[in-house]
């Protein structure tokens, strides 16, 4: 167990109203109701011999090559993206990848994070000493500073594991370090257990595990919220939202059948008693087989349905189109892949 030092801001007096909280089953910020309209944003990291910094996901660029490979230029590109997200009408971002450490060895609990050295090669930073943690958390802090200056709040996705106890040590370090950062709306502890938690779990194991995770987070960051992203209704057989000790539930419904998403929301409204949000949703559109108008209409309808069914927030997956070798995955971005511009309907 590493003795990672507390954040240098630990003694600063914090105005709790600046944190996003839940009051009467609604989000509250600065003494007012807050309805998160969120976009998911994949964050990468770059490195040189001495430091580590955040950057836009390499896959947001054509041919999967970075446009910018220095720290200052990468941060400027992040700033441009966050400013555009704010301009598009979002008030928050769900930050993925950068907070999801790799579990290199389940038996030893060895954790690491990956980064790119320009467009040349990959590198791995093992989270085995205080110096590497300092670089890693420093990169996340730089990202959060950019998000904050754009006027956005953040949900930070992490990677917990029922079977790897070092992820709990990592959660303690993370929440200790960032506990005074009012940019963080919530930690999303685990993404879609239905797909990414291997063995079948007894509900008692899930209940006790999540309760333990919640205890770690709340002891170290009492003013920040926690959630878990569930794939949908089928999670109820193991990661049942009724037994999860989190502040709110995040649900990820996708449209594989007509009106599937809106019908699922009706189920959430009737059977989920905790506050809940839509943490991911989308349909693909390339403006050929499926028009951008159809995609926009889906967004408007599901946002309204979420609100009408009692969701206290709504999130779109994701910021930009990508090349992930699947139509459904490639074309769900808010921005066009090659042009990096807002999607617009075809001129008639």
C-alpha cells in the first residue's frame, strides 16, 4: 500500500454549495436545481520523458493520428472541445478512459495507465510509486481545470473490480486527491457490469462490494457523488439498482428495437426508487442510410421522455464520430468525424 500524499489544497475551506449535490431526489448546485445535460467524451493521455498530460482521444482524429503532440497544444485542443461542448448546450461531460486504470494482473493487483508518445509509440505508466501517481493525478487535474474553465461539471469514470482489491486502494487515493475539486459532479465507479464483470455474481456479493466502495468514496470525498453505469434492465439479475449503495443510478439504454429506449424509461420510472439519469444513449446516423434529422429527433424525444419519467439528468454517447469498425459505434457522435463540425441535415 502506497502512502500517497494528500492534495495540496486539502486545508482550503470549500463552499459546499459549489459541489453538485442531491436534495429531495434532484440535483442541486449553488442553491438551485441543476439538470445535467451531458455528453460523453473520451480522453487520452500523452507523455514525454518527464511528464504526462491529457489530450483528446486519438480516435477523434482522422487516421487516428494526433494533430497536436505537445502539452500546451493538447490542452488548447481540449479547451476548444470543451468550449464547443458548452456552446452546443451541454452543461456537463462524462470523462471516460483517462480514469479507467488497466488491471495488468488480477492476482497481484498491478495497475497501470497508458499514454502515447506523440504519434510514434505507446507507453505504460505503472501505478506502483508516488511519483507516477503524482504524474497521473496531475494529468487528470489539468483536464478538470479545462472543464471547469469552460463552465462544465464532470462525471469521472473509474474502473473498479470486485476481485481486484488494489482498485479500492486506487479509489481511496483518487478521492483523497480530488475531494476538494468542485468540478467533479460524481465518480462513476464501474461501467456496465453486465458486459464487463466476468463471472455471475450473487446479489449479496454485489451489495457488500458496492457498499464497501461507497464507504471509501464517502469517507474521503464526502461532498462528491457516486454512481454506477448500468447497461439496462437485464442488470437487475445481479447488479440490481435496488441494492446499489450509490447516490444515483446511471442507465445506458440503446435502440435495438423500435421505441426500445423510451419503453425502458417507463420501466425505470416505475421500478427504480433511487434518483436516476440516462448515462448513455444514442442512435447512429451517417446522413445516408439514417439522416441526421432522425438522430436529432431521437435525441429530442428521449430527452423529453427521460424528463417526463423522472430522470434527473440526460447524457448522449458520444462527442464525435469514430472508426470502431461497427456502424452502430461509428456514427453516434455529436460531431462529424472527418470535418469535426456539428451534424447538419442535407440540403434539398
